[in-house]
C-alpha cells in the first residue's frame, strides 16, 4: 500500500478503534467520502474497517461471504482505498485532521 492509501487506511482504523478521537464533522465527511465508491464496495470497506454502523469483519469472513479468496478481497479493498486516497475530498479531509 502506498503512503496516501496507508494514511487513509490508518485513519479509518482509528475511526473504529478510537471513535472519540474523531470529531463529528470529520466523521460526517468520511461517510460521504466512502460513498464515492460503488455500493457493493462501500459495504466491503465499511465492514472491513468497522465504520458506518457496520460491525468489524475479518478479511476471511468477508471473502467467504463474497465468494472470493482472501487475497482477492485484500486486493479489492486496497484498490478501493487507493481510489479514495487520491481524491481531492480525502486531501481536504486530511488537512483538517
């Protein structure tokens, strides 16, 4: 994962692990950012990171549920995070953090 993607991934993890460290405005912006993805990928990313009212779900469980391998699912999530990490929206949010 490149640096831009890793920054976003780390922040999404923080949203799940330390929700009180993220103010409501930033959380609101992040929900909108995630919805830039196609619907099926919004669910995957949200479940993987345990955000947007989704329960944190392991890669193995998500892969089984979606009929793919763990590697395929990891690549899908990394691809989706990269798509979001290069958006102007994430760059704006990142400056506010």
